[in-house]
């Protein structure tokens, strides 16, 4: 067994103190010492170091105790330390978020991507980053500290192994941005990032250690968190539930579930049923609320197929909660009860909930991922408080 040095202990304590301040701040030295059961002198010394290095910001005196006495000085993670940028490289568009290292969103937006070559999209992403770097509002101590990119496909060791929507042959996306920006760049499956969002940005973070985030877009994927950590599988393919087979077609060929109940598949079915090629999700929601028979029939079938996916995920991973990340279901939240009823009918018991922020779940999950790397937090959990 390797001997643990005093330096190792010190570095571990520094990370634990920083984690506690980020998760519990504003807080005081004495409260952190109590939280971590560390000597007050040790914690005070670490605080002084973190302040000198720019990690912590002093906020002034907090409330005194009921017994009276000196009011504690409060600190928080300094939002001016630096920032990170994350992208969701989707089929139809690219979403972008700029955040401080404590998870506060400074800017977000999206730009069209459908039909553009990957090299064009990457060049536009780089131009957006460089334009943001030139803005006076972005002046922080360390500036841009990292980039995260959500990929709709299988990612392994920071390379895309397979994506049905991106022509990625011979394109090293991470290297492209690293060479231009000289900061860490991480690629991750978008469903995995949605799972990190659920773990780190919502109340689920403290209540649930085992969860699945089910992302339903052009395809279907699941991000799996077990014992608080992402489960990626041997080569990044864990959670590719959209590629599982449900039944053979008339020719005996197996049918992938995502061809039946991805959002694109369902919208195609609805447009055909209603004879409206320009039908939008918002219009579908209005028709569903108005009890349109054709819409209800298609969405009832969608709910049944989706319940099958959830049932299979529960049977495989046994999560405490399944978070559904779907813009269509966000428009029609009543569908959640239909899916839950079907899941129960299939014999599975699991809590179902809708993603709290379908527009930013992937980019905020990317924020969580790159911040962990930039700060060297390893397996320590951070609970962000994006307001």
C-alpha cells in the first residue's frame, strides 16, 4: 500500500475545503471546520491560501449566534476567478452557455447547424468563443478555463466513436479547440451531460445517487449515474437505448426503438396524420389540450413505447429516479402521468420526473463536467446554484 504523505493529506484537505465552500457558501471558516471535522487552525490556513490564490471572496460579517459573540466572516467561491464555455452540438442547432466556475450562467444562446458541414460548425463555435473573450464583461482573473462539448453519439477517450448525425471522420474536435484556445476541452455524450445536470444542478443531486436521464430528441439516449458517478461502459456506449430492438418489421428485420418514439419520429407521425408538414411542438401541445383525437392516438402510442424504454432501463440499472429530457414532453407535461401509468402497468416501480431545464440541461451538464476537471475535483460532487 502506497504511503500517504503530508502533502497528499494537505492537497486532499484543500480540495475538501473548496468543495464545501462551493456547495454550502456563503459560509465561514468555523462552519467549514465543523462540516469537515478538521482542526480550525488547519482550515483557517487553507482559507488564507485559497483567498491568496483567488478562489474565495470575502463577503463580510454574517449573522451572530443566539449566544452572541463575534459574528463570523462569510466567504464564497469567487465568481471572478474564471469562466467555462459549453456546447450542445445537436442535429438542428448548436446551443452554447458561458458560466462562471460556480455555475452562474453569464450568457447563453444558440445558432443554426442543420445542413452545415462539421468543419463549418466548429469554425463558428470557435468564432463565438473568441468573440466572447473580447467582450469587456468577460474580464476575470483567469479568463476562459475550459470548454465542454455535448455530442449526440458515443464518445470514448475524448473522441467520437460513432454519431448518426455528425460526419466526424478524421476530425479531432478536442484537438481543434485545444490548439486554438490552449485550455482543457472535453467531449461527452449529451445524455450523460443531461444526467450530470440532474445530479449537480437540481435538488436531485442531494436526494438521489442513482439516476437515469433519458434524452429524447432526434434519437434516444440515457445518461446513467450509479453511486453518484457517470457509468459510461467499457467504451462509452452505456445508455444507447435508442438502438435497442423492440420487434421485427414485416420483412423480419428488427426495429430500433428510436425509430418509433424519438421526438423526430413522433413529429413525423403527427405531421403525416394531420397533413401538416410545418406542424410544431407548440401546435401539437395545443391540439392535445383540445383533445384532438389524432394527436392523442399518436401520443398515446408514444407514451407506451417510452414506457417500454423506461421499464428496460429500470430492469437494467435499477435507478431511484428517471429524469426525462424532452422538449415535446416539456410542452405537454400531462404526458408524464400517462407514461408513469404505463410503466407501472409493466411492473416497474420508479419515480419519473421531467427535466427542469430542457433548453440548457446539456450545456449546464457540460459546465459541471469541465469545472470538475479545471478545479481537479475528481469524484467529489459539486452542487451548483444557477440562478
